[in-house]
C-alpha cells in the first residue's frame, strides 16, 4: 500500500510544492496537493480534511506565506487532532515563535535559495516511514496467515 503524504502549504509557494512533490514521487511516496485534484462542486474543506484523514502523515511547508495561511493553520490543527505525524519543513530565518502549535517539534530547515538538500532529507525520512509501514503490513499478513492456518488445523481436528 502506498505511503501517502498530505502537503500543507500556501498556494503562493507552488514552486517549492512542485519540487517537493516530484522528489517524493521519485522516492516512492505519494504526495497529495489539494489544488491538483479538482472535484467541481465538492466543498474544499471536506476534500482537504478527508485527504488529511487518509494520509499517513502531513508535511507542513512553513514559509512566510505558509505561516500566514489560515488553511495551513486549520490543516495543522486537524492533523494534530487526528494525531498524525506532522513534519515541519521550515524556511531558514523563520522565527520559532511563528511556528505556533509546532514549536515543540523537530523540523527540517531549508534555504529558499537552495532547498534541494532539505527536500531530499524530507524524502529520505518519509521513505523510512514508508518502509516501516510496509514492514508492519507484512507482519500483519504473516500473523493473519498463521492464525488462519491454526484455525484450519483446530477446526479440521474436530471433525
């Protein structure tokens, strides 16, 4: 199953969002960028909240634009309420006070002039998370198979 990452961001940061989504895709992580998936007539808030709920984690782009975005604040709040893994990607020079609810979390800092290193760092971390998820799913499949086998043995022995 794919590892899904919701990208919380300001629409004014499209260049960074595109670069990040491309890097994540190359690393086998499925990014979700709300404005790329148009569903005419659907309420935007419902679509966004549903995608956050369906994601494995939320990567928050905290640029000056992102910090001022009401949508980013709502998305972070919703993700925190769901206890989703939140990964802040913070533009260098952003004040810790600007991080609000994310102040106590570790974050990845990036330089707006040269974000590539931070994007790769974020993608590498998310690949590790994807691999952990895949390992858990494999373990559950094995446990399910063993349980089914034992049930068959028990039920077969009672005939």
